[in-house]
């Protein structure tokens, strides 16, 4: 019997300001009523609002048990520099929580790495190879692409047919860098090369700033090892 297709999970378009509002609720800076009012103004029906709230819950309000401590450390980073960290923190939670989101981001990152653009048809084709040729795959891929555009990672032109990579956000040695590296490790479930982490396709919207190895070495959640080829790799502390 063949194995089932991977579950999608990230099944709604999520505006960055909605994710920001959920993050602020988690920090205690605002209330769930404020978030509900924001979602009420953007959703025509109760069912649509409920589905959006479910995604936001998993991102920030009620992360799954294995991500609670990781999310809590993200909250502390937000408290330190709120304006500068919303985008990378939400991105990190999205790829750590939703493999489907991470895979779309990874594919876009790979396809746009050389020339800075790709077509949405290329992204859909590669996602269909992984998740199956079904309407749900195509529709949810569009949801993620729409979210990436709203968050400032990409621009979509020619009625969404062409995807352009935006100028990456410079993190410049921010303490959020090591946390974002940890998000990548949680997404991939395997160790990554320290040398290549800055160009990883799953975090293409960010310029880590060139001091990644140093920031990794200061993180209690990460450990650097040497593999059989004498390459430095980073993994999660067990």
C-alpha cells in the first residue's frame, strides 16, 4: 500500500499584520478581542475567520507542544526589538510548524536563486510532484504564495504568473539569526552545513549578515559538529 500524501496544514492566506496581532497577543501586549476585531474586518464569514484563526493559533497562540519553548524564545526576541523581528520570527514559525509552507518557500528560493525570478507554474509543478496532482495542492500553494507576497518576500507580476524575489531583509548580526537557523533545522529535521546556511533556500528573504557561525556558537539550542568530510555542520542540541 502506498504512503499517504503529506498533509498541507497551511490552508489559508495569512496577512503579516494578522500574524503580528497574534504575536502581540502571545506577548500580552494586546488581547484576543483585538485580534478578533481585526479578523472580523477582513473576513466575510465565520467559517473563513475560524480557519484563519486556526493557522494563527498554530503559528503563535497555541503552538504544538514540541515548538512551545522555541516559540517562547521567539517571543523574547520580539520583546527586545519588536519592529525588526516580526517578519523573520513569523517566517521561522511558519517553516517550523508547516512543512507545506516550508516546501513552497524552499522551492521558490531555489528557483529564484540564479536569476531572481521564476514562474508560478514551475512552483506548482514541483509541489504537485511532492503532494500529488490535486486541486487542494494547487489552491494551498497559491495561499502560501499570496502570503509570501504580502509579507514582502516576493512580488507577483503578470497576474501572478511570474514570481520575483524581493531584496532580502538584512539581519546584520541580530540575535534572531540563530533562532532562524534553528527554524531551518526544525523544518529539515537534519543537520545543515554551517558554510551553506546563509544561502539556504528556505530563508531566501533574509540576509543573515555574515556572522552566522559566531551567532550559532552562542546559541544554547544549537551545536556545531564536524562530519566525516571535515565539514562543520550545525544541528539541534539533543
